[in-house]
């Protein structure tokens, strides 16, 4: 979230000179149009003067949900304490709980919102989705002027979805990807470049996801020059080691970067005026949907809020054109390493974005990586480095994983 401010200028007027309610009303159109920074600044100014302003707390709670900030639950609880009959606070509290994986509490909050205001359409949609499967939808938030689909702004943009590399477990993930991600962007183009291999036949599953498939190719990845990359793990955060598998690791990292750049350049060079690009790995299973996405400008990079190795998660992203060019860092790999960056995809991705001046924001979406071991058994890798102040739900992960494994074996 954004730090506190002293004042904020709106249309030539100093918001600090407004009454609290006037300032709150001035924040509403910013929130509704997706200008979250401006809305948040106004709410924080209100709370500097009036710490118990329920509407400002409620809006901050909704913004926290949209930004993946763990303070959303507490902000909304404070708003409810001050105004316990406002249905939208309970709906948004349910969304905040769901983002944290607290399904039972989310259901209770949605039911309370419905009891207070049965005609609130967002609450009805959230309850219907929870009744079918709590892990397969992005919750609807409500602000004073009406319900907001958190992905509505991006749904109308011209987007290229980039899928590259190995399919791995696309056969297991495909339904989840359609429900959690792809259905939110019905006008997007799909650009798919898959490495030739034992799992490459799965690529054709992407032909039936309801999107315009601009490219679906299976290519043999080249053997790339490994130079001295093995000696550049850096800072003790990541060690390639000296065993016989080292070459495989180095080559895999290089091929991942090469392949993502290949499909990006094909989409960017197609002549289509894309407003945004999505990086989507085919082995990702979304524990929560893509929700709370901001307006994407050329320099915007929306990435998951967890990562490792001093970098950022590189398995999913929504990017403006300038940020996408930086994110697909293959042409700048050597320059990044020469500047002292470690040879690891997550570290390289972060430095590439930072060097380009990208505006890095986070989505609360959480994914697990599904792989098969040498014997063909499914291995689920959960998100790393979960901030304790945001989420602590290993039991919820285990419950969803157990359900998924059971369903996948039917």
C-alpha cells in the first residue's frame, strides 16, 4: 500500500480543504475507474484527520484486496465495527478472506452481506461460485456505486497471451487455466510455441479454450552457448553445483529465456496493436483466480506477490508493451549478468524490469507448479516465501491439493 500523504490535489482543489465526506465522494470515481493510487491517497488523508471514518476504511480494504495486500481483512473489520449494517463491507471482507484462502470465513461474510442486502448482485455471484467450487473464481468486490468485475478493464484491452516452453502437465492444468484465467479475457489472442518433446502433443489442448489462436507451433529448442553462466549464481542464494546435471540446469534456464523471447517477438511483430501481454506457463494450477488487476499501461508489470532468489515469480505476469519487452530479457542476458545480477530466472526477471523503469505491481493470484517425477508421479510445488503477515494457510493448500489430486485421478 502507499505511504501516508499530507495533501492531494484534485481538479485544482486541495482535497485537504474538503470535508471528510466530500473527500470520500471525490475518491469514488478514482476507485471505480481503477485509479487505485489516487483513491488510496485520498482515503489515507481522510483517516489522518478522522481515524474512524468507516467509508474510507472500507474503500482502503477493497483496494487492499485488489492489490493483494494482507491488511484488507483488518481494514474491513474496522469498517464493520463502525458501521455493522453496510452490506458491501461484508462482501468485500468475504473477498479478502477468499484471497487469503479462508473459505469458511468467506462464505459466512458473503451470507451476512446477502442477509443485509439480498439484491446486491455481486454477493449473489460470489455465493453461487462458492457453492460450486471456492477455488475456481475471482471474487467480485463492491464499492458504493455498484459491483466491479476486477478484470473488466483488461477484458476490453487487446491482449496477447504467450505460452512457451514445455507443456509438462498442461493436460492436468487446462481446465483450471480456462476457469481461473482465460475466461476473463475472451478477446485475447493466443500465441503458443512449445518445445518438441514427450509432452508436446498436449499443446493442441489449447486449440479448444475459446480464444483466437494466432500461433500454435512445436519447435526444437537449440543448444545455446552456456559461456561462464554456471559461475554466476551470486550471493549464495542459488547454487548450480558441480555435478553432471549442471549443464542441464544452465541449458534449461537459457532455453526458457530464449523461447519466451521468441514467442513475444512473434506476437509483437505481428502488426497487431497489443495493449498488454500475458506470460502464462502451461504447468500452473491457480489456487486462486486472477483478480484485482490494475489498469495496465505500457510500463506496467503485474506479477505474483511471492518469489525467491532475490527476484520475482516468473511463472505468470500481465505486462504493458514496454514492460513485456523488458520481461522477455533474452537479448539483454549478458548485460544483466555483467551488472552483477545472479544467473537465475527470477532474479534476472526482476533486474530486467527494474532496469527498464517498469512499474511493478502485484496480483494476489496464487499458483502451484505441477510436475511429474521420473516415475511419472505428480509433484505439486506450492508458492514459496509466503509473507506471514499476508497469509498462513498450509492446511488450506493441502485441502485443495488433495481435492485436486482426487479429481485428476477420476
